[in-house]
C-alpha cells in the first residue's frame, strides 16, 4: 500500500479535465492488490473519493475532503476467453485497443479520450461515436469486481437481479429499496440506472463512484470487422444535414447500417479549419459517418449503396471526403476527436470551467430539438459550438462565454435543459453528473425520486462516505 500525505504529491489527484477548483484531501492511498484495498476500507472512517485517469469533465474524481483512493495499480489485462477479456480498472482505452489490435476482436465503446481508464468509463457509462449502433459501456460489461465502502467484496455477473438480495463477502445480504423512479428511455448516463427487474450490475455502472469501487471487469468483445467504410459529408446548410441524419433512422435502407453518425455545426467547422484547411469554404455543416463491414467482399456493395443513397440527398458530394484506406479511416477519427480536444485545451488555458451540455432526447423530438438549440443559441450573443452524436439525438452544446457572460451562459444552459426535460430527455447522456450537474439532476428526477435514490445509496454505503458530493448531496 502506497500512502501519499505531502500536499505536493496529493495535488495531482485534486484536478481533472473539468477545471473544477477547490479539491481537498488529506492523503492519497494507492492499494497494490484487492486485499490491500479491502483491508484499508475495513479500517477507514474518512470520506473516500475514487481517482481514475482524470479525464472526466464533471469533477467526480475531485474530493472535497477525506482520502483519495487511486486504482492506478489495477492495470492488468487477462487472456481473451469466450469472446471476453478481464481488465483492471486502471487499464486505459488505448491500452485495451492496443492489446486487441492483433486479435480477431474489438471493443466497440470509443469515447473521445483514449487515455480514460476502464474504471472511469464504467463509473460514467461512457459511450463514444459508435454508440449509434453498438450501444454504451453498460452493454459490454459481463461481470465486475466491486468493493463496497466498508470493505465488503462482491463479484457481480449478469443474471443477478435486484429482485433478490445482493450477497456480499463479509456482510449480510443487501435488499434493493423499493422505488417508483425509472431511468429515461433515451440514451442516458445521469445518476443511478433504475429499471424493474434489472441486474444489480447495471446499478453500479454509471453510479459516479458513489455506490462501490469497481476494481476490474470482464468485458464482452465483438468480432473485428474486416473493414470500416467512413466519410465526412459536407452541407451548405445545417438543416440538410439534420434531415439526412433523421432519414438514416428509417427502415429499408438496403446495405446501409452506420455505427457512427457525428455532427459538426458551422462554428465547429470554423474552428476545425485551423487544422484542416481543406474543409470546403462553402460548408456550413458536416456529418461524419462510419459503417462496419463484416467481410471484405461486402465493401464495394456497401459503398455503392451509400453512393446511391447520398446522390438523392442534399450533400456536397464533390467536396465530401471518403476513406480509401485504413490511414484515411484513422485520419477521419482524428478529425472527429480534434474539436473536443481543442475546446478542452482552450478551457484549460483560459481557466474556464467547461459549460457544455450532455443532453439527449427520444427520436420524436429530434428536429424540434435541433431548431430550438439553434434559435436559443443564436439569440444569446455567446460564442458556441454544437457537435456530437446526432444519431443518438445527443448533441454537445459548448458555450464559450467571455468573462462578463458567464451568468448569461448559465441562463442559456438552463433554458436548453428545461426544454429537454419537457421532452422527457436526460441532462447527461454519457459523461455522468459528478459535482457540476447535481442541480440539473435534481430537477430532472424530482424531489421524491431523489429521496428514493438516496435510500439506494444508504443501502450500499451505510456510512455515506463514498463519492461525497457526486450525483446529489446527502
């Protein structure tokens, strides 16, 4: 067990990509084994905040007091067996992708930040651009090793339902508290996942480090596609892009089945032109698409299907980009990931706390949502960019206020959120709640449901010491 108490050695654990300030902890504890972690927790009485890779944007790893528990030594990757692999919580997405590179398998969830730890993606139910077809982290977790805040350990697998008590090593069974609350039916990563008859495992995934410490998981893998067809489509207006994205949800699209649909508004393209000057000057919106191809013999038929489909749409086909080889596919992913990296770097440089939405709605509200966003944002007078997972109705609106506009940015954010909640949407579709979005989560679920969710936490963390300040206040 490594224990750091010097303020200078603790300081790196008090920050993350959110730029949230005010982190405070008396020490950072680094267990080197599961037994060390269990032993520490059994003796501990201080508040605990679990530390991942620090790539999160909602400040969930930043403690306000007590002890930081870092899982940085849980970095093993096991052998692939039965289409799955066991990974430690500190394994990064990049580590896992490199491990799988020369195997017949791949792991579909692909959040923008490849340095994110698997533990962090479990805590937030992260997703990425391929969620449109493949789903989110929750869909790929088969088992998890979890230690509760008091040191009780459990190995949770699929099939263990909340209808039956949760069996733990070193303690009595835990009953799931009665609740009438149910999570939204759209893509959602806001707070605790609650559905009738669900697996216990689903409750811990996306719980923002407040219910238990996940030290590792067995992840489902999929057969690696023979190839990916991808491209960046440009449009001379935003609405033609929205219409194409909506049309790709329609049935009977022979051969067309995108796994990624990513949107860029005109202001996003303006920023990206700094690095990609070949973006067409007349382009006012773009759509990155990607489709997995199971066998190489299918590549040309799928390409032809896309060509025929796009010829009848309002796409600037002569100006659009289509991948010709694996290098182009990688380049298009770099294009997709460059914008959030630009914004995160700018926020860090300016010391600006991220003001970005992570909301999503059901399909029937898609076009209304896009027009509402545009009208409110264009009238605000605040610089902004809109990009993200348009295939999931999950757009990231990033407000970039000047010093005197911070209050106004908060008002705009609230206006957007109020409307999304009117449509029974979610305030967070992939980044979690953390400390930055608690008031919005409270509004989303309501006071009665919030009390029900607190009872769930109390059942699993009786001393209320884990992840204090995340998701909601006790």
